[in-house]
């Protein structure tokens, strides 16, 4: 794994420092700089854009080629042939389940969908207009106070139980956020429904009438869950792994991931896309906003285009676009103004050399907000649904971290403050 070597020569040091070069199964080689501390040196990489913080077998991204693999399987194949529960199993255990394994996995998830009744009192402590992500940070972190029988992170069985509890209860907690904001009663989960159907039931059902989830909406919801399940070492996943390295309980670690995801630079892009389309308002105004996007002195930016990692098409975006068409067709809204603006905007941006040269292609967030709005989910719930979807990825990385020898994360710094000085005498 370390057949190659890198050599570092530094002015003032007589010796040339030899560093191993590690090769993964895919992707660029990695220079192992751990030996630099013995020389009194650290590397400097703000934002960790050139630093591999861990070794992982879960997800691989090739941003230049627009490739996203979960355990080796391309995301477009998973979206076409699989479903969210199967992808959850794949991320957790490393292989696709057979029919019996999948049935057992789903049955176990359904057994854990209820939450402790006293958790409802936590919601009543928040204002009705509190942001749902603020509530999610609090209630997910509080789960350790109710499910403290399986918090030994060194016990694989305890880790598995915690994983099931989180995957199962996140839809329930998310739907409770929405119900609390509307003043409607919380709806208990129904184990006769699948994962996506059950979430929609808990969101939109009421005790006074029967609710039947629309199969097109359920499929779209499952796809949104699947396409957001994991995305390698992003900000929230890295936060979960770093929190986990301290030995923190799994519920606290996932709460830290939710807090990181809440940042507008991370999890709020689909909400921003919807706001942008509403601001444009009409197809006739698209050229005006295209010109503004090109003007470096104008603060306007095309939301939903480009990605920190992908320098090509986001492979998830094509699937999301198809799903968007299916949902709006079901609703008879093929001529939806926002969709027409989105499609025309996409066409112009792709054909314009300015955006093509900068590889600013539509990403997964470009259409997901339109889908969620069409289903009836308010914009302040968009990031909550992202957190719900990403929980399996966070859990898989947290479990992977604890399944092998590990140390507490401790980034270093380039100190640029004052040198040592004496306190002034009075």
C-alpha cells in the first residue's frame, strides 16, 4: 500500500524527509504526513481540501467524472433498481441484502419507529415558530437520556442498536417538528407502511380522516432519501466522525451532524434554489438574471449550479430531474411556472460558454426543492428532510470509525497571534 515514497526538502534541515505514499482502491494517491510531527512540522490546509482525514470504504466520489459510488455501486443504478432501505443496509453492512436480510432489516426498523412519549414534552418547550432544525438538534441530542441502555460505543451490538434507533426514529421526530409548528396532533407511525409512506403519513395525516400516501409522492420521497443518503467526507459527516472520536454517544454525534448541516453553505441549497426561482418570477426575466450571475460585482448567484466536489454533472441531478417530472405530471402541473423557469434556466446555463467553461452544471438541489414544494412540504422543513436522509451516512461513518483502531481527532493550527508577553505592571 506504500510502495511509493515522497521526499520533502526544507531549508535549514540537513536531512530530506521521506514520506510514504498510500494508494487506495480508487482515487488519487495520498502522501502520509504523520511522520512530520517528529520533525516539529505540521501541514497547512485550510478547509481540508487536500487532506484525507480518514480511511473509509463507504462512499467514493470522482468529481471530475461526475461519479458517486456507494460501496462500489453507482448512484444512478441504485436509484433505478434499489430503494432507501436497501441502500441503508448497504451502507451499514457493506453488501446488498438478499430478500430475507432485507425483510429482517425493514422489520427491525419498523420496531423502533415509535419514540418515548415524554419526548413530546420537549417539543412543547419550543416556540411554535422555532426553526425545525433548532428543534431537531435538541431532541436528537436528548435521545441519549431516553435510550441509555445501549451506549457502549465499544460494543458492536450496542452500536447496531443505536443505528437502528436513529434510522427508525428520525422520520418520526422530523414529522413531529412539522406537526408542532402547525398545531396539529402528533401522528403515531404505522408499521403497515413503508419508510417513505410512513413519513408522509406522519406529516399529513390527521386523527379525523384516513390518509393514503400517493404512490408517486412516496416513490419521490424515497428517491430523495436515497440520493442524499451519503456523500463522503462532507462538513457534517466529518463533524460526526470528529465528535465520535471523542467517545461521545451516537445521539450526540448525530446531533452535531445536524448542527453542521444546518449551515446555509451545506444543507440549505434546495431552499435557496426555490427562493431564486421565485425571485426570477418569469421566463422572460431569465436573461437578466443570467447577466447578473456573470457580473462579479453583483451579489446574485445561480443557486443549484456547480458543486464543491463535482466538476462535471452531479450524477444525482439527472435522477432528481426525472423524479420532478413524475411528481408534477401526477399533480397535473407540467406547466408549473417554477418548473418552466428551472428547465429554461438549466438549458440556457448549459449552452452558455460562461457556465460551461466554469463547469457550473445543475446539482441535486436544483430540482429537489420543487419536488418537496409540490408534495406540500414547507421550505423550512427541507433541511430537516436532508438530515433525515443523511442519518444513515452519518451512522455508517460513525460505526466505521469505531470498528477500527482510532484516536481522538486533534487538528493543528498555524498560530499568527501575539508572541509571549508579560502582563503590564501597575
